[in-house]
């Protein structure tokens, strides 16, 4: 019998190979789909020197091969199907762009497609990272700039050197009431109460930060394994570095963000109560794994709010569904004000709710371990 993961992959493959018409431009060719005759290899040399009777066929052949690469990149991906479709298109576009000669006139539009499809995929699943070009050395100079192409990507390192950094924390203040609901109101900043919350973190825990020299930051993203909560090292490299298609199924990478907090960042119970007026019912449904479940939004854009009182805090997780299909996986998000005044946030999938308390506890234990003192 086929497993759920295998069935999803077969479904992705069938759907995407059938529908993945890759938008590339090559002079007069506006769109190229899978070739109907035998595939051909790319001719050598500049595109302008290719035989005219081979140009269209070679580009179509490469497009077909890259469509398959895009599908295979989703080997054990278990996120939303809408994200999978767009991500496969982005991978396919990067595959084509990275292999065509520098003088191919379709590079500009193809790179726009990489970014456009990735943006759409990233909106559905923020855990996805920008596809890599297969031939970095020959990527044309007009490729999107490094900050644009890499702004969501991890910058991993196995170094254990400590990086000391700080994030602003401010005591919580109840927002003042707006006397005039129809006009914007300036809120006090409470600058005199700001503290620099310091952390010392080994480099191999850190995936992204504002300034790699340390010091004051706006946000820092860290990445660890689950269930071990280990950083990047030799034995965890496959879990933390490989794409979903090649990642060990016994290990899951968990990324979380620490960021500066403001005076009106609400504590967990206040944040939950602020959203409660949107719930369809103030009486919770019986959710899975000990969670109370509250629902809001229309059926085609449902927000499912899961609440659990843990020994550390009120854990609140919001999952976003685009249909009534209960079997459909959804992307979930949680954001929590820490006692320091900093904010902890991370994403997970709805099928990880069974481990949500363990994930949350492990992350918080790490944050406490890394925190030094406030100045």
C-alpha cells in the first residue's frame, strides 16, 4: 500500500508534469513546454552561434528536464500543495537560467519568473528557501543581486565561535485608548525604558542576523534539529543543510526568530484575548493533542487557533487553511512575548501539532541558555 508521503509525491509529480508550462522567453519564443519529439542536448558555445533549427528545440528540451528537476526537489516536502507548485516552477526557472549561455535573451524574464514564483511559494510556506542556480560560475551579471536573491536563505556555518549580540526589550504597557477612532494616534515610545538584552550564541546555531559582527540587532534567526535541538555539525549537516528531497526523515529542521520587542507587544494571554472577538464561538472545540481549538474566518480562508496552557506560558498557535479539507496540511505560526521583552516567533506545519509543546519548550530552554543579562 502506498504511504501518505508517497501518494502526495506521486500527486505532485503527475500534477506538475502535466501543468508546469514554464514561462521563458527566447527572442520570438514566448513560452516553451515539454518537447513532443526526442529531447536534444544543448549545443555548445554562445546562443547566437547555435543552429537556428536547434534553438527552440534545445530550449524546450532543457525546460522539460528542468521541470522534472523542479518536481524532484519536492521529494519529501509535506507543506501546502499551492506552495509546492510555485516552488517547483521557481526551481525549474533557476535550472534553465543557470544552464543557458550568457547571451541568451531570455535571462531577464526567466529570473523574474524565479523571483515571482518563489514569492508566491514563500507566501504560502515561509520555510521555503530561494532555489540555487545550478551553475553559479556562469550566472550572468544581470542575475538578481545577492541581497535580493539570498535574503530569505540560511547562511550556515559549523563554527562554534560565540557571537554576542543584543536585542531591544521594553516592559509591556497597555496601549492608551484612542479618543477619536477615525484619526491615527501617536503612541509613546518609552525609549527611557529600553534595555539591551544580550545573548551569546555559538555561530553554528545562527542562520541569519543583521550584522555578523554581533552587537545590536533587529532580529536573529536560529536553526536547530528536532528532536535533538542540535546546531549544525557533522552529524546534523544532512538534516539542516539538505533540501526536503534528500533530508533524513528521522530529523526535522526547526527555525525560530528572536527579535526586538516594543512596549505594546502583548503578553501571550493578552494577545489571545485581543483576537477572541473574531472567534466564531467563545467556547472552545476539542482540538487534538490537548489543545483547545477556536476558529475564525470564512470556510475558504479559515484560521484555526490552538491554545494550550503549558508550565511555561500560554501556547497559542494559528494555522491557516485555504479549504475545508481536513486532510490538507496547513502552515502554522506562533509569536510570543518573552519575559525579557524580546519576541520569539516560528513556523511549523499542522501535522507537527503533536510535537508543538516539545518544540516550544526546547526552543525556550535554548533561549534562556543563551541569554546573558540586560543593560
